[in-house]
């Protein structure tokens, strides 16, 4: 019988972290969750496995190729590839029991069989919020979303970031006016390259696509709009585009910008960005992308927008919504690689209690229980090792304090507390330790 060992290795595209990094990851996840809850978003946790029929109702093309799908008995099952489709199913299923507007957050893993590469995972965390209306949804909610983004990134310790905002109706209205609806995807692909290839090459590519001079002129005027958010909105009004959808888009954008100010998001933290063209086949109104100004190369760290009908594949009820998502696994990989955020807590335990010998174990356990009762995370070192090894253990795990117990401490009902950073130590009562550490 062979004793050959199987090599322990993680599949490519799946994130596993060492404890120190996992603490950081959990800290960020918790801060995002607390930020979402501040705005009244309710928790939701849908199953990772769903019926393929439910998950694939809308999917097609690349998405369908990336889905993990399998059979179990007679059931055709799949792993969820985002949190939006399960939300749509959930709202349609529990429609009669929900209060609208329905505000939910979900933080969970999703699965896509993409090509594994640095920072691109096949299993990854999404942190989503959505506000779903019953029949209609006030545009005020579109203005509240940047307030949530602002609060979230502030809580994570970021100061220099910009929430970029646009409205899909503006682009759609312009293409309708220019009678270029059928070429809109190709045009957007070309104009998206303007920073890389320059204005002259963009014009050339648009000509090659068969656009007329007046059509190209309008598109270039649109691309050259600059200034403050208010100046951009004014310039849009002066473009002379008369389609209803364009006018609606400009009015919606103007309303959202005004209301963001009412929501007290600082002026420097948001801006109209007419180059945002995300979610061509999904978003129908306001769209958002958030950038860390010092790390633009990371791309958008939080994005989303307004959509007209969340659950059209499951119900006849019209359920418009607006939402955003933070791809947490990719975001964590990026900020870790760039050393952007310092780790606040490198350890779960605040105190390691160690006994000089076996006689002090009972007292050590009593001390640990008292500290835990006072909400101080405490670990007791129970292995029979030298004191030096016990300190080394605390140091390696970044535990900030070691409480040492010997004969003297047991007699006087005290503990010798060592600060692992400064090296200082002092004899204290349990009450004094609680006061010091809390």
C-alpha cells in the first residue's frame, strides 16, 4: 500500500490568507458592514448554490461560460456568480412579506470560472447594497448612495478619493439624437481609449466606423466638456441635443448632484464624470465609479448604478432599484500589494496569560476568565515550555500584552503585565489591568 503524500495546494484563483492578513481582511469587511448598517440596510444571506434555471434566467455569453454548474441527482445546480441575481429571486419570492423601499446589504462569496490571474479570483467576496422600489423609486435614493460610499471609505481610513457620477440616459439620448444606437457599443469602446490613443486617432477610428462629420463633431464636443460638476451640466444643456431621454438624463444628473450636497458629502469627494459608461445592458440611469486619487491604476474600487427592473425574469411586478458593490477580495489584494492601509490590530488576543509553572495554571485561567468577562480577548499559554518561548509566541502573534504569573503574583493576587512593544512591565491588580487595557 502506497504511503505517498498528496501535495497540499490551493486551487488557482482561490484566496487563502495567513492569520495576520485574515485579521486585516475581517476588519475591513466588518467596517464595510457597519457602514452599510448605519444607513438602515438590512442583512441578507442567500444560498451559494441555486437552481441553474433561476441563476441562468438572464445569463448569456461570457457569464454563462464562467458559471460553475453541476448535477446532484436530478437537480441541475449552479454556484451564484453575483449577489444581484439571488437578490432578484429573493425579492420576487418574498415580495408580499417585504417593506418597500427594501434596503438590503449582502456580503458573501461568489464564483466565476474566469482565467485566474493576480488579483482576479474565481471565488471572491462582494459587498453589495441595493435599494429596491415597488413600482417606482425616488431619485433621492440615487443621491443617498454617494453618502454611503463616502462614509464607507472614510471608515476604512481613506481621505483622498472621488465618487464619479454620470447618467446612462445622457449617452443613450445622444446616440438616439445622432441615430447611432446600433453602433453605440463600438463608439463607447473607441472613445474609452481617448487617453491612450489621443483625440486624432479617436476621430480616425470613428470615421472608419462610418460616422459622418457632424456626428463625430457632436461626440467630440461631448468628450471635451470640462470644468466643475455644475459647469459640465450647463455645457450638456448647451449641446443642442433635443431628445427626451437626453434631457431627462441631464435633469436627473442635476437633481442627484444637488441632493448629494444636501446629504452633506463634501464637494471634493464627488464629481460629474461623463466618461463613465458602465453596464450598457443593465444600468438605465445614474451610474457610479469610485477612485482612490493616489492609486488611480487600481481602477474603480466601488461601482454601481440605477436599473429599471430588478426581477423581470421572475415576476411581472416592476421593481426598480439602485445599488453599488465593492469587490472585497480584489480590493484587499490591491491595497495589500500597494501597502496602502496599515493594519490596526495585528492580533485577535489582547493578552497572553502565562504561568511560570504548572502550579499557577488554575490562577492563570481565573485571570483569563475575568479579563474575558470584561470583553478583553485573552489567551492562556498551556504548553510546558520555557518563559522565553512563551514570550516569543506572543511576539510572533503580535499580542500586545503578556500577563506573567508566578508564586509572588498568586500570593499577592496580582499579575506582572509586560507591554510587548515598549518592554516595560509592572505588577498590577486584575482591576488595574482591565482599566489599562480597555
